[in-house]
């Protein structure tokens, strides 16, 4: 199993405890020593967690080596996602699973625009079939109170203050600030590799 764009999180260790061999892959060389250090203290048996540095445009596995590749909120940050999707297709066994989540922002402030999102979906369909119905989750869907869901998204005073403070810091650093709070959602899908 491959954790593509893994960073250093709890997630591969939780998956390994289900009995999987998880290969974390990332372009950040700091992840290697950090995952090794975490492996010495975070339970992972009966599975195992290892790390492989991504240094070129080709994933460091032979063709049809992986049963499952998952990519959690990373693909939308990759400029050339087409190459990455082709590489996932190459390393997955026929019928293998590609589990993917993508962060979306309806305001257009994040790395993937609406046009680019639709291009990504179209490109995915060349190589993968949806196995389960896709899911989109808006933060508003997750906010609950004792009377049920909020009728609109409510940010706390602290969240609003922190947002505006960060935007001023961005301006001071010469970066483009957001004008309003991002309208975030997460799209997720479980897909199977097509047999071409």
C-alpha cells in the first residue's frame, strides 16, 4: 500500500495496524528521518511503515506493484497532476484501488480552480472507474448543535480574528491575501484501476 504525498502523520501507522505494509512517499526529505523516528515509538504491528523519497517524475515502484494507493489532500497541490495520475495507474495492479481526497475552495483561493478540478476529474476517468459513489463534504455538513445542523456556516470570533491576522501577515510578506474566509469542501472517491 502506498501513501502518496504522505508527509508525517498518524495515518500510515493506523493503516499498518490493520495489517498492511505501508510505503510513505513524499518529495520532502525531512519526512524520511521523521517517519523512521516515529516508527520507533508509534505502534504499527502487524503491518509496517517505511519511507521512499520522491525525487523524479516517476514513482519508485515497478509496474503493477501496489494493491492500493491513497492520496489524502495532496493531488490538488501538484502542478502536473496528469503525470502523477499516470504513475499511480502504472504502479497499481489491475483492479487495484486508488483512494483519493481533494480539498476544494469555492472562492478559488486554493491551488485548484473549478476548471482545473473538472480537468482532474476528466483525466482520472481515463484510468480509473469509480468503485463507490463519490463523496463531497462541506464543513457546514459537519457542524452540529443540540438542535441539529446550523442553517449557515458560523465562524467563532477567534477564528475570524485569526483569519484576518494571517491575511495581514501575508500582505506584509508580499503574498496575496484572501479577501474572505475560504469556502472549503472535500471531495473523495474510491476508484479501481482500469484494465487497458
